[in-house]
């Protein structure tokens, strides 16, 4: 009996192997799905909204589009630190401000709120007290500018994404992509469960079959009317030794082994120096998911130089203090910032994206001129609790994008003639970065 | 006409010809690789095994890199964005208004300030290199007091207390010794110090003294305007290179030297001088004279233009011609002299007066302030120090122990003064002898004001907080005088008169320059001016020296004060004429060398004043027969790692009889030693073809501008054609930009400012003397200097056979000089591109020949195939190989690395590099334009060389833009002066040269081209 059981073991193993192979394949498919998300992330949808000053927000609440656009920039530059449109941040939500207060009240308030409070305006005093007697700073804005901000706020009232600015509108694309990724991930989970169920069913089936087989054999052995040939068939055993010694078998196994080794070897060598997925622990547990994702704070609010400089700077502590002088002051993580300021010891973040010195990369070229989204290269940053390196940052990765990406020539006089020249010569072909010399060596290496 | 780069080439010496076209000298590397010869193979294998394992391990883990933001970011500072601040460079010799390029809070480059009415955007080589001096680790980094023969660090309050009490207790005179100070506020601070300690006197002396000139003009230095002069006669004044205010003068000079088919006039420039100077090499007529003859020349000229000074011993047909032309251009001519003899200067002043040049080319109402030193006062102080009547002496950026001819007496004097304080930035030759060292901050860390010319003010502002525990000298003086204010507040208060409002002050700080006057008048000279008659009799009465005469001169790179000696950029800047780097030498005429059987590099002992120096011989074409010359500013012993023991100090050889005279009679004796001179002159010799460089005469140009340039034709089946017509190559199409450069050889004076500008901009390594000798200098840009002489057998009829043959025999007697800046020509049909096996050098869609360092594997095929020899190979890791730590130290320390341009890679060993047309600037300019949604404006994108050029000889721009300066220039000069170097090989360079036009009456050109 024992030997019988053992005899069936190879079958069992084979079956298991097959099941796992199937599962692997399914997993690979799932990985393929995420890869799709990645490529989707690389081709950004809304590039037009990248320029903060000139971005046109949809005029939902009516009003002059130009004023709204101007208001958008002003809002981001002056108000967004403390206010959102539909959500209370440091200060109250500004949505519906025109219904609550007349413009004649808003103007002096923005220009000098403490004067209004001191003037004994009831609403102002109540507001002042409600927000822990924290003063709103004075802004040297003209009446027209304030009106345009109000126009912008009105246009943004009650939109699906609270406090959406042009940047954030663009970002929601990324968010959508992330969400799509999420649903796909959800689907992946179902597939996983399905697979596990299948595997279990298969195992049960195989075990049942083996048991039935053994039972049948025992029954047959019990019968006396079997002739020699039948017994031979019944007692037939697989010749493992022959299989083991077969040159074909050895050849196949050897080749597969060699190929796998080679593949793994090449892969591991190619990965030397690659840090995709690098996710170091930072000295302060700052969450992009919370700030950029939930609170929809514009990337450029903290990374101030991303539109004008080669480097998208890591914010200085004084930028944190714009909000955190008031918000969550008791958090142990925030206290680290206070300590840094008190001790005059700058915070030493761990750098995640490290390009070699021989490669020149300029953020402003990609954000301000090309109008790319941060997420294009940095991935779903608004979902990252701890930031990791999303893209490979290899030369191949750069070059591929430069080959495929059409130039953002819209409304840019620099490109006007070039576009004309390109269109007359090879109309139809997209005017990509590389067709304007974007893959030449000295564009990045000097 | 024969062009030659050096004596070796002229003589076609076999040893030279052997290696003339080799890119590098065969190097005996024994001193460099001794370890490799003895290391056995097994060790090598062990090391290799270990190395591979280490490399594998190292590559597994990415090093953690930190990103550290500001705590509180200043509003105007953004990471990776350069800010420019206006400031002023003046270290006691030449004045330059500068813009400081600061990146992330550290100065990385200096550029000319176009707002300045004096230097108008030009910048000298010295000023270009000054940014490196800020990060000089040789500076004294704290206050120190001398105890037991060594300076020990002390805390500031204790230091101040001690100095104050000692000063208060001083009996006898207190002297402050400094070079010329042109800062009104500094002078006020010194005056305040003098009020507190009434026995104080301030003595200024200049290592490149203009005492004689000051004396002749009653204590002021006339302002000259070379742009208004049609005839310029210079008696030994190197006004384009080193004399008084070279950048200002070069700017003026070149106004009247530029020609075009619509302006076919030029000034005529006569130069009488001993050593071949930068100015002499640019002169139309150069006459070699002995230093002792300058007086006689001045006297002869004075007589010839109408003065009456008795007879002169000097006659020369060129002098007669010069005098005639001067007389024909009354009011628009100019005579200057570099002599420090008051008698000569008195005559020169009289000549200018006779010619009616006062008020036109010579201005005494807005005089220059950059030389105020009085030799007589300094000499008197030295004597008093030795007599023991001086109670305290303060040296403020003055190093007389090194650079004064009476150095020995200064040294003995210091020992006798009870209190000695040094405000010098380092423990130099003088500072190390002083008891107290209160190091001054660098000018890039300081506030200061300047009045280089009466009525023209200028400011310097700190661009970085002091790197070391130093304090501005002015603040030290004020503190000791009991005034505890900061120098900024002091200066600001002092400027109330010029900038009454905050807005006016802000504007002045922003512009860096202002108008107004604040400098108190310099003290009167001890000696009164001589009358022309007295001067004439003094000159004709002077004894004629017998023997070999020595002329001491200043290099374009290093000043006679020696204060830049520890700046390796300047040490490696080739002298414009001799192309020698790293050290001085004894320049001798060829005749003297032949007679004495001296060869280049033989060490000669030069003795004068009982002092002798040993220097190698350099055969200098154009050096006056019977004279030798030595450069000042070398042979420092306590300058720092790079500057110590480079050359010899020749200052003690000067005469000190009647002020400092930079000449003497010397005895020469050959020693057995030889010492190689690191010259770059015959390195990178171009292919031996004629039209590398072209020149012609003004007469010819006036006649027909279309005939001054020789355009080569190549033979084709259809007859002679321009080389560009025949090509195997496909032409590139440039849709976007087509960058090009034009170099006007008429405007280029060869000053080398571009070379240093390029070096600072592009992180070019300094390689040191031995590597220069090995022909491995790394400068991306060089200025080729060719000698030529116009003696030709055509002059048999006019000058006689014997004389002509004699002249032909020695063309190096007084050759003509032509300069040609040579950088990568960015060929459209680049020979280097086709031979690179790994495509590391390729052509861009904007016409640039790109060099990709990370792709280069170092085959050097490209360098071999380059007809212009402009590619440079990294033989070593100049940033980490300890052999280069002395000369290239700034790339070794965190302190020094702050000067590197973060936009340019530091090249690794084994890769080729070359001029990129400052691609980083092009890319930045294009990006700025794109961000503003417009095309780049002409002049917005310029290379570092074009930008630093004081004479605007280099024009850079987009040739696709029909309205750009370069397009207009090339359209204008096409078929006239525009030519490509080596046109016939049809590599189609994007660099165009404009033929040099000489205003000399050479029959040679006329005959050759007729």
C-alpha cells in the first residue's frame, strides 16, 4: 500500500507544478496589467494645464475666463497656503464666499484683515475668534486682482475635487490613472482568489483521482481471472532510470537550466546601478499621499523652483512652517522640524532620484516648456506614503520618451518656424522631441 | 612670407622637425610609474582579483546621498539658478568692474560689467582668474600672533585688546604700508586711525611703480584716450598688457584699429621697447631700443616735434617718421612712456603738450588714481625703519619683503620695529615676519568702494560670507581706532553724499558703478616735476652704461606684486609672446645666444646690485641686441602650494637710485645646469600650409578690400573652384540654429583673457610644468602666436644685396607678430567625427561638433585626425591623482571644488575633451527663450571667450538669424576679410577669421599680391 501511495507521488508533484505554472502565468498577466498602467502614466493627458500662470480653468461659475485664469495664479500664489475652495484648511473654505459676504467687505478684509477686526465688524470678529484669533496676513493686492481671485473661487465652487487648481486638475488625471490602477489591482485580487480556488479544486481532483486509481488497482489485484498480460499492465511501472538516463531529457533540462541562468545573469548585471523602486526611510515621515493626495497641495507650492530651475528643490523648513506653525503642532514628526529650526540644523533628507553627474537634466525644461506632469516621471506621487523611485531613470528610458513624445509647441513662438518647416517636409509624422535634435548627445551630456 | 612659431621652427632644427607634428613629446615616464616596473605579476593578479571583488561589492549598494535644503531660503536664491552681482576687482594693479556669477551662494565665475564706463564689459586675464583666489587654501584662516617663531591662532577679542594696547603704547612713528589704495572709504578709515594715533603716516608704494609719471604730472596720473589718437608712440609702455589700466586702454585702442570697407582708416602705432611686449607685438612699427636709450629716444622725439632740448644721441629713420606723423596729427596723437624716470616722463608730458594733446588724448582733469605710490616716500620709510625711529608698522596687502627692490633693508627694518602687524591675506614673505597677523577678507567677501578715475566710482559687495575667520582690513583698522561700527555702515555713511537716498544706493549697488567723487587728493609727491629743459639736460648728461643691460618687465598673467602667484590658472597661462608657463626666464636675443653658444634652457647666473639669480635662457625674437629681460612677480617663497619656488625673484635686480628703475647693467655667467622651460609655442602645430593665418596692409585694403585675403582654389575637372564646391560629404541642414563664431585678427591683441575665461567656465584642469613640457596642457583655447619678417629678396634693389641678405639671415631680429585664437572650429565636415569608433563625437543639428565624454574610450583617433589640433586628452585624473595636487589643488578639496561650474562635467582620465562652444550656455539661453515663448535674442547667448574679450574680437551668434551680429558681419566681410583657416581641406569650419590689416609700409605685401 505504501509503495502504491509513493508511486503516485510523482503524478501529484507534476500536477502541482502545472498548477503553479498556471498561477505564475496568471500573476505575470497581472503584472502586465500594472505595466499597462505604467505606460498609461507615461503618456500624460492634460499637458495644457501645466503653465500655472496661463492655465485656463473651465469657467463653471461663469465670469471672464481671463480673470479666472489670473485669479487662479493669484490664488495659488497667495491664498492656497491657508485656504481651499471647498474645504477648511488653515483658514475657512472659500467656496460660496460671494454668497456669505459682499465684495465690498472682502476687499478691505483681504487688504488688511486686522483693521476690519479692529473696526469691530461683527462677522469679522466672529470669524477671528472662530479661528483661534489667528490673523490673516495683509495682502498688497489691487481690487481687480482680488475680484479675479473671487471669480476664480466662484468658478471652482462645488466641483468634484475640492480645491482643484489647474495643477491639481492636471494631477487628477494622474490620480485617475492611479485609481484605474487601483481597480485593476482590485480585479487582480479577484483573479488571485479564483486561482487559489482553482488550485485547491485541482489538488482535490488529483488526490481523488490517485485514490480512485489505487482503489481500482487494489480491486483488480483481488481478481483472480487476470491473465499474464493484464497483470503486466497492472503492475507496469514507469522506468525512471531510463527516463533519467535519456539524452533527450538531459539535453532539454540542461538547455533550460543554462538559459535560465543566462537570463538571470544578464538581468542581474543589467540591474547594477539601477535603483528603480528605491524607497529609503526619510528622517521625517512626510507623506505625499496626505499632502499632495488628500489635501491637493500643488507640487510647486513646496517644490518652488520646479518651473524655473534645473532642480526641483526640496522645500526649506520655512515653507513647512507656513502651515505647520498652526497645524498639527503636537505631532512628533512636525516637532522634528521645530527642532531643526531651533538648532539651526537643516534637515538631511535622503536623496531618492540620483542621476549620474555626466547627465544634465533640467526640470524647468520638462515642466514649464514641455508641460509634462510630475507624475509622468515620478509616478503616482499623490498615492505614495513614502516616496520611491518610480521610473528607471536609465538613458534608454529618457531616449524612448524623447523619441515618442510630440513636442509641446503650442503657443510657443520659439517653435513656430520649426513646426512650419517640419510640416512642409514631413507632414503627418509627429514633431517629436528627437526630430528637433532631442536625442543628440550634447543635449544632456556636457 | 614665412611664418614661424618659435626659433626651433625657424631654424628647422632636426630634433624639432622630428617631433614637430607629433602631438605629444615622447615621455620618459620613469618618474611616474616606478611602482609598475617593480610590481610582480602575482601582485597584479592579486590586486586585480581584489579589485574585481571590491568593485562588485561596491556596485551592489548604492551610496546614500543626502539632499539638504535651506532652513530658511533666501527669496532670491534658487538652487541651480545663477545670480549675478556687480562688484569690483582691484588688487593694487589693474581695475576691472566685474559681475560675479554666484551659484547656490558661491561665486563661480567673473564676467565684465558692461555698465562700467571704464572697462565697459572687458575683463583682464588676472581678473578672470581672481575667483580662484577666493578659494585659495593658502590664505591665513584665522588671526594669529607670533610666538616662538611661529604664528599661533588667537581669539579675536584678545587679539584686538593686545594690538590696541600696544598701539597706544607706541612711541615714534606708526606707518601703514600699502599698495595704491583707490577706495575713498578705506582712506577715510585710515585717516580715522591716524586721528586716533596721530603719529601715523600712510605710505603707498607700487611694485609696478609709476612714480616718475606722477612726479612729471604734479602728482596725478593723466587719463589717456587711445581711441582719439591717430598716431600712438609708446616708449616702452605696455599699455595693452600691463601698464596702468590695460583693459581700459585696450578697449580704447581697438576703436581705431577696427576696419571695414566703410571705415578704411586705422591708427598708426609706433613702439620703442626693449623686450617684446604684448603692446609691441601689436604695433605697426616696432623699434628695439636698449632701456638706457629710452631717454635719448624721448629727447630726440621732443626735438623733432618742435621742442628744444639740445641734441640727442639717438637717431632712427622710424623715429623721424614717427615725429613727422605726430606733428601732422596735432591734437589727435598720443605719446606714452612706461619709464619710471621722472626726466623721461617730463619730456613725454612736454611732447604731448607741444602736440596739443592735452584735453583730447591726454586728460589731466579726470586723472586716473590707480597708481599713487611714491618711491621716495617708501625709500625714506625703509631708512627710518632701519634707524629705529618707527614705532609700529602695519602692512596692508603689501609685501615689500618680496616685491620691493630694497627687500633686504625692509627685512632688517622689520626686525627693528617694536610692533609689526600684517593685514595681508596670508603669512607671506612680509606677513610671516610680523608679530601680529590680522588677515584681510577676500574682496569677494567684502564691502568696498573704488574711485579708479576722478569722478567714476565703483562698489564691491560681498557675494559669500567669509570662508575663514578673517576680518576686513578696514574694519580692523577702525576697531583699533576705537570705532566699532561695521565697515558696511561706515561705507554707507560715507556714500551719503553720492547716494543720498536708499534708492540711489540700491541702484549703485545693483549697477556696481556710480558717478561722483569721494577720494581725497593723494599727498603731494616728495619731488617736484622737472622742467623739460632740466629733464633734457639730465638725459643727455646721463652716463651711457656699458655692458649687457637688463630690462625688468611684468607679465600679462602675473603682476609684479606677486599677489596672484598662488593662482595656478595664471601660472599656466602662456605668456602671450614667449608662450612660456610656470616660471620666469632670461629672455636673450638670438645673436647673444649664438655668440655665447647658449641654448634654450641653459641656466645663466645674472648678477646686479650684488644680488644674483639663476634662470634658464629663452631665445626671444625681437629682444634688443645687447639686452636681456626678466619678468617680475615670480620666485615667491611663501605664497602657497602652487606659487612657491616657481621661477626666481628679480625685484632685487632693479635700480633704486632715482625712484625704482626697472633696468640695470648685469653680468651674465653660464652655469652647468639646465632647466627646461615649459613653453606651449610649438605645441599643436597646425598642418604646414600657408593659409592658416592671413594678413595684409592698410594701403592695400584702402585700394581694394576684396584683394586683401587670398582665397585658395582647388583644381577640378571644371577648372579652379572654391574648395567648398567639391565635396564627398552630404551637407547638414540646420533648421533651428547654426552657431558660429568670427574672430577679427585685427582686434585680437593676444591678451589671453579668453583663455582664462574658458578655463574658469569649463572646469579645465591645470596640469603643471612637467605636463606642459610633455605637450599635455589642457586649455581648450590657445592663442597661436606666429612670428614673421618681411625681408625678401625683392628688396635687393632698394636696400642692397648685402644688407638684405644680412636681414634675411636673421629674421628673428625684429619679427612681426600675429595672434590667432584657436579653438575647436566646429567643422561642418569634421574629420574627427568620421574616425571615432564609438560615436563619441558627433554632429549636432545646430552645427556643433559634440563631444560625449561618457561615451569616449580614449582611442585618440579624433585628435590625430584634427587638422587644427584642438582636442585635448585626459592623461590623468587631474582631480584625484596626488601628482597634481599642488597645481590643480582646487579640484581636490571641498573648499576648492566650490569654484567648479556645476553645469560642466569634470572629465575623467582617458577621455578626450575640447571646446564645446560653451554648449551649457547655449542650452541655457535656448531654455530661457523657450520658457518665455520667444526666439533667443542675439547677444543673449555668448561663449565665455567672446564675453571676456576686452576688444570684442570674438563675435558669437546664430548664423541662421539674418539679423544677428555675426550674420551681418559675415555678410559684410564675405569676399573681403573673412576666411577659414586651412580652407582648402574643406572641413568647412563654423569659425571664421577676419584678415589682419597692418598700418605699416611694408613693401612686401604690395609686391606679393601685385
